[in-house]
C-alpha cells in the first residue's frame, strides 16, 4: 500500500506543469501558445526569459527529486525504489493529468531522479549536458546524445538497475525529441544564443 501511494504521489508531483503555471501566474503568458509550444525548461527560457526559465528549471528538477525521494520519506529502506518511483514523476511530467495528459520531454525531471539517487552521478550528468550545450548550442543534442553518454557511463558504476532505467529514459528522450532530430538533420534546429554552434552560425 505504501509503495502504491508513493507511485501515485510521484505521478501527481511530476504532473505539476511548472512552465504553464509559472507563466500564467507571474508572466501572464501561456508557453503552450508561443515558441516551440512545449511546457519544458527550454521553451520557458525562450518565452518567459532567464528568470522565469530558471524558476521552471528548478521546479522541474525538484519534481523528480521529491517524487523519487518519497520511498525514503515514507521509511522504505530499499534505495532502488528511488529509481522506480521516480519514473512515475517522469511519466507525470510527460503525461500531466493537469493539462489533458500532455507534457514536456522530462529532461530536467529525469535529472531530479538522479539527484535523489546518486548526487555525485547527477553532477556528472550536469557536466555532460552543459558541455554539449556549449559545444553544439542545441539543447536537443545535449539531451539525446548526453543521455546516451550517461547511460554508457552508468555501466562503470556496476549498477544494473541504474543502467536499465537510464537506457529507458534515453529511449523516451529519443521519442520525445523526434521532431528536433528531424530539424537537426535538416539544419533548422533552434540554437541557444551562446556556445560554439551559435558562434559558427553567426559567422555564416
């Protein structure tokens, strides 16, 4: 019963549409009608600006962290439950009950699970993501390629469950970024206004 409650609460926490609620409450904007129309962090930065985007980023990460931490908060001793219950938060973010079972790509929320499960590995994941953003100026590349790197790196921790979960999330990222991957192939993917990729584009 406790585990079931953890799953339900994690899903509801993950379902909180941070980008939508922050945009409507503080900026009087619905990010679903502007930019890429996505509710996630990247579009929040694009539509709401650096302050709004950062708030959404922190909230989305904490959704994953809080959702994944529920087994510990309820006194369940099995640490591996952090990963499994955390997936419910990712599912909630991707299919939010609050906005008609639609949602974002769950990159930040997935990172939040890692923060709860293995903080040191979370820092490694952040380093990979930031490095790829600076190199390519494309969040989509940093998310998809970065998650592939993270999945491979998890093998060195000899934690098979972490590797399986990471691989599953990587597949989710590839599916949720399918339109981005098409734009990358066509050379029309949106760039963030910094990094080597952006500089190369500006010189053309």
